[in-house]
């Protein structure tokens, strides 16, 4: 589609997406790309200069158009623009934390049912991690059966949500210096639910009306996500479904197969996707597929559900956030399941244009018009088979000529913290030492976390890829999750060869020696907790300071769109990480609030926010921060390269 000036609009850098957008346009199918053309963002809302939390408003308080026309802005109740902007921002963080943490609650409940033999088709798979987590929770393991330990772990995990005082257990996993900062500022979360509820209370009309005070609670809420809900999800999912190890995966919409039954699992919770993996191997299902004329069953994923089954089973990923409707436009998808988060309501309309059955599976989320088959762990496998049968039986109903783009890209995925530890140090000496050594000797300049969404207000995937390429070219190793990880996968950056093709010579040398890609796929969005643990491991390994804020490291979400991304950003900042967001920034309505987040947060947390929509400039800002940290550590001077002989190596051991 052409823009107002008649120019063809570039919507994606992914050819598979481009061809499917064109197909949708020809077939008159409405997708997010066209809806975005028709619906421009509200200029007042985009900078959060609008308060609609009571019935006296909404109070719209735009910034003056011309410099010098600035005057005090306040709502009818007298709430200042600072209060309004901070309140809006804090509420988004509360929503993001609630999303990750409600997911975590479901995980903890299912985990407990699994331990009590009440979950059909699930088991405790990673007993080593079970013991580690039990240790974190202070649970006795000596002489006890795994099942008993797991029951205690499940109960202790569930307690984290309703606790009223004290500290979340995982806070103690952070470097000691970081814990001290949090305690001094009074931002250590007491209980996950308590922080979210208090945030909602404090942002109600007429409660907390001091933007700095509001931001302290927003920080406590975000920490309850990163070092609470998200970390619980990651740990318990690993114990139930296996801690990821590197595995070959395939990315992009080309993973669909014309002559097979195509199913897409979309959303965030890994339960049904795990059981669909099991169900697809059932001979009865295979026979049914044959009976309807299909050559097989092709299970694929979308968004973070994809990340979960991709990194544990190698299930192909059909695309990231902006590709969810496009997957259906292929006409090749028999059935898509959705559970919670990031699933567009537009999917239902698109599914009706083809033969696809859209199935909602969570008791917390329905979509009008979609089929609802609720998933419960007690009969999870039966539900998975029911859904699979429905998909197979829908195969003969394809109405349109199927078009599957050619694009697919192989990748190596599944770099959990445990795997990085093992890959770098080996089974008996698992450690981050080689990574620390290579950061210290300068072969690796620093570490960057590039995470987050797609946003239709920017060219799909373009900012992710430009930023990541710029970082690795400058010897910065990249850790990635969520839709950013998928963008990297599609662009071929998650392969060991990418080191030779795109990385600077130092990083390439290390990647080639260890056999890893320069960009490490660490999982879904809840798995940003893995990045926190990896950063802590770098600190604990020694030689790079005594806090996360000392590391030559930075974070970014160049195409963010969700409230979860803001919660993630705030907990990274509060953990000491310089964090740059692109696309848009939701506090521009108030200079004071923005200054508080971008500058004053550094004094409080030694980490701060930044906003830069140009991904190359943003990467430059991250590299400058990394260099600043290297200088503070005394690592800025060029080091002599020392070639180690055997005696020197032994001395090292
Ligand atoms: O949690 S990266 S668009 S899919 S919010 Fe959503 Fe953003 Fe993707 Fe996963 Ni995360």
C-alpha cells in the first residue's frame, strides 16, 4: 500500500512478511499493518499527557507546541503533569508485572499438581535444577524423594505471590551490593501480588501524588516481576519441561508444509504446547492425519509459546508478533491455539477469511467468535488430543490456494544460563571464567541484552537487526529473548557462522573457539530472568566489579510495544543496567519524569533509561556506556595479547 505521498510503504525487512502482507491486501483481509494506516496514534496519549483515571476527566494536557509557552499543567483535581505521567507509566509497569506473574502463578500451580501426580502428561524432568531451586528456597533435600521436594518447592513458589512482608526469596540471588541498594531505597518486593495491588492503589485518584515516590513503588513492582514472577516461571518450567540446551531450530513462515496438517501454538504458557508435542507422536493421530489425506502433522509456534517449545523440542517457529495474522493468510493453517498475552483480536477476523480454527485455551482469555476449549492440567493430554483431532479434521476444508513463502532459516537456540556455564567451563569446571577473561582481555567488548517486541509503528524487525548487527560488529556479544530473538533467528544471526559473517574479529574468535553464535537465544520474555542470572554470574565470577552496574553491559528493546516490556526495562534499570528503548517513549509528556528516569535513576540505581528510535544511534549509546564501564574497571587500555603455553595453562587451572 502506498503512503500519502504515493510512495510504497516499507513495512518489514522480512520477505516472508512482505509477500504475505501483499497477499492480505489483494484478498482484502484486514491485518495490523492496514489498521495502523487508518488509525494514527493520539498525539496526547503517545506522550501520556492525558489522565483518565476518574470521571471528572479525561484531562488532556498536551505539551505547548512552541518553546517558551510552557506553563504549569494540571488536571481538574490539581494533579500535576508529573503525577499524571508517572502514574500512567507506573500503571503500565503494574500491568506488565501482573501479566508475567499471573503466568508464573499458573506455572506454580501446575508444578504443584505435577508433583502431586495430578497433572496429566507432565513430570519432573530436571532433578538437578529441582535441587538447586530447593536450595534457593531453603528447602531440606537430604534423604528426601524428588516428589516431596517438588511439593515443597511448589508451595514455597506459590507463597511468593501472597506474601505480605519480608522479601521475595530470589532477591538473595542478586549480587550483595545490589541487594543493599534495594534495601536502602526500600524497593525490595514483599510479595508479588501485594506490590501490584499497592501500585494500583497508589495510582488511584487522590493517593500518591509525588512522581519520585510513585516511581519507587513502580520499581518495587517491576522487581517483583524480574526477580519474582518471571524467575519463578523460568525455574519451574525448566524443572517440569527440561532446562534448555542448544538445539537446532527453524524460523519463519516457510516452516508450514502444504501437504501436512499445520498447527500454530501462540501465546505464552508452555503447558498445552508441551502436550501437543507429545500428542503429535501418537500413532492414532498420525493415522487420522493420513486418513484425511495429509502426509503428517506439522506443529509450529508463534511468539513466546514458540520460544518455549522451540528451545526444548526444536519445534519450528512460524514468526514473531507482527506475523501472527500473516501466518493465517498463508491459507495453510488448520488451527491456531492462543492462551494469554500478545494475541491480537484481529486473528478471529483473519481466521474467518480462511479455514483456520482459532481456539482460545485459557480460562482468563476468550476472543469473541473463537472456539473455546479450556486447558486444565488435570486432563491436559486429553485436551491436547481433542484440539489436535480438530486440526486434523479441518485439513480437507482448505478454501483458498495455499501460499507458503519460501523463507526459512536454521538456527541454534536454547542458551540457558546453565548451558552457557557448561559450554564455557565444561562439565566439571562449569563457569563463566572464559567469558570474563575475554571481556577483560578485550576480545569481547561487552554484553548486550536485546529483547522485546515488534511494533507496527516501526519497520518490522528492522531495528532489531540493525542494532544487533552493529553491536556484534563492535565485539559486543548479544543475549536475546522474545520477539527480538525470533527476528535474529530469521535473519541468520543465531548461527555459529554469523560470527564469521557479522562479528568483529575479537568476538568472532571467541565464538569460533567455543562454537557458539554471536547472538545467544535465551528464550521467551519471562526468560529475561535468565539474563539477570547470567549478569549475576559474570559479577560472581570476578574481575568485572562487584555489582551488575559495574559490568560492561547494556540492554535494549528497540521495537517494544507491550506493558511487559516496560516492566522488564524498569527491573533491568533497577538492577543496574543502562537500558535503551526505541520506537516511542511514554513519559515525554513530562520533562521532570523523563529526567528522573533518564538521569536521576543513575544516582539511585546506577542504571538508567534512555530513548533513541534510531537503532544504530542506540547501539552507539550502548557501546559508549560499555566503554565507560570498561574504563571504570581499568579495562580501557589495550592489552598485550599473551599466548599461553602448557605450563601457564596449568597455572591458570
Ligand atoms: O512476551 S516480545 S510482542 S510475544 S511482549 Fe509479546 Fe513483546 Fe513478543 Fe512474548 Ni514479550
